[in-house]
C-alpha cells in the first residue's frame, strides 16, 4: 500500500502544479503507512508537521498547517477504510 499512497501524493502534487524537490510525497507516504492508524488525527498531524522538508519553501503559496490538514483528510478519505479492513 505504501507505493499506492506515494503515487497518489505525487499525482496530487503534480495536478496542483506543486514542486517536490526533496520527495516530500515519499516522506509523507512512509509516515502515513507506518503511523496513521496507530495515532489520533491531531497526534499524527503533529508528527507530520515535524518532517523536515523544503517542499514549503518551493511552494510559498501554501500555508503548511492548512495544507497538511487537508492532505490528511484527503488521504484518510482515500485509504483509511481499506487499511482498517486489513487490521
């Protein structure tokens, strides 16, 4: 499922015309796959906010906090039900 999440993020960034100079999509996909289903939403957002990245410097029009909240919502909508079925 990790590669599915990564590809989904890469496609999402590409559709929005966002630069990903340090593979932020890969970092978020790894984190989401490893920790999302063991942490609450707020705890996961805190962990996600701690990722070191140049993604937001390359995309200055984004507000990091709101972008991350929207991204987690999007990922949860797409992947959480499938992952919970496996558990």
